[in-house]
């Protein structure tokens, strides 16, 4: 076998030289506060140079919520949100809806604002029939051309081949971050949550989007209402609120949602678990209710027994003979 010959005189590849002074922050520099796009009272909701995410299960009315946000951006204050942007520009990119549904969204926004003729400050793009490469290219070109204050991408997943491609999704989120910085705008992204992953946003894409977002709006459908929760925020969290849909398909603001303390939430969840185990008329012996409660709640045996004792004490469940049942059931 011939010995390998190494040319010790070969030059190492040249590396790109950077102007490091461009990236150094001076201690004496003045802190510049984020420039708001939307506020709730004195609380910053979204600002220039950042990303946000609207997450929720299918049919949780994410598009309806977008309509209310866009209306707020253009001066509708009925949803408790205001803007500091004067004569602002907004781009809305719909990647997944049919043309008729996208047109309904436009008309919904116009009705909320009382607009009766086209307004050039709101531009809506229908990208359902485009390839992924075309969608990304159109979004980048549009933001560069229109220079909006705010852009909304209704269907972030449609900008990637797979939500679970680590490299592709990371590069996508980094590119969106770069765009917000270069063009001094905010980009809001809509992303579904999954049914099989505990309601988390989908894949690496959801993880990266959540990690880099200034604000994550979580939408939870509760009967006729949809609750809007600040799941993640780099600012002081806004107050939870809810909205419903009227007979004409228009979102209606319902006001702030009364939030529970941690103790109240824990007790609520415990009662919910026991209701699921014992309703409508089940009577379970002690060992079975302990076992089933552990499986349902994911808690340890000792904790399950403590919760049974607590529910007995507050009168939510009762002991009858050798079994346990909800109070009021005989």
C-alpha cells in the first residue's frame, strides 16, 4: 500500500472576513424600546422587528382572530387592542384557503372597519396554488416592495416541506427573523397544534417558531366562545380575552376572561378528573378509583390518594358502602 503524500505547502481555504465593529454593542448605548404595532392598554402585544405566532387546534377560529387583529390595526378598538401606527400598511398571505374563503376574509375585515371601497393599505395574497419556493419568494418580494408595517402568514406550515425537518424549518424561521429586522416590520404566523402531541405546535417548525416569537397567541375553543391566551410572551402578558361569532360570521369581542389562581385551577382539574371517572352514575371501590385516577391524571399513587381525601372533605365525592361516587348520586 502506497503511503499517502500530504502537501504541507498547500494553503488553507480563505475564510470570509467580517467587520466585527458592526456587531459589537457598546455599554453606553441608549436602550431603544420596541416600537409597538398592537397594544392592549399599556401592555405591548406585538412590535416591529419581531415574530409572533397564532396557535390553535383546527376550527379554533384562527382566521376569525386574524380578522379582529387586522381590524384593530386599522383602528377598530372594540377588541381591546389599539395601534400606534399611523396610516399603516398590512400584507395578508393566505397559503391554504380556497379563493372564496380568502375573499370572505377580506369582506369580513372590511365589514369590521366599515370600509365600502378598496383600501390600498391592506393587500391580500392568495397563494394556495403556488409551490413552496414560489410562496416564500412572493412573500419576500412583497415585503421588500410594499414595505409594510405588519405582515400575516396564514399557513406557516405551507412554507416548508415538513414540520419535522430540523434544518429546513430552522432556516425558514431565521429568514423570517431577518426580514423583520431588515424591513423593520412584524410578521405574524398561523400554525396548527396537533391532536396527538398534547396540543403543542407541530414539529421542529412549531418549536422554532415558539422559541423565536415575541408573542404566542393560543386559541382555545370553549363552547360558543374562543379564548385568546398569551401562551408565551417576552413582554408583560396581555389579559386573556374571548370572542364569539355572530349570525353574519363576524367576530364579536366578549371582554376579558376571568382567570383562576393556581390553587383554583388545580381544584378545577381534580373535579374534572373525578367527574370523568364517576359520571354519570359510577360507583368505584377505593383501589380502582386510585388506579384509574393515576392513569387519567398521570400522578403518583400518594398524590392520587391525597386528592381523593380532598374531594371527600370538600363534599365533591362521597363514600357509599364500599365505593365512591359523585355527591348527589345514590
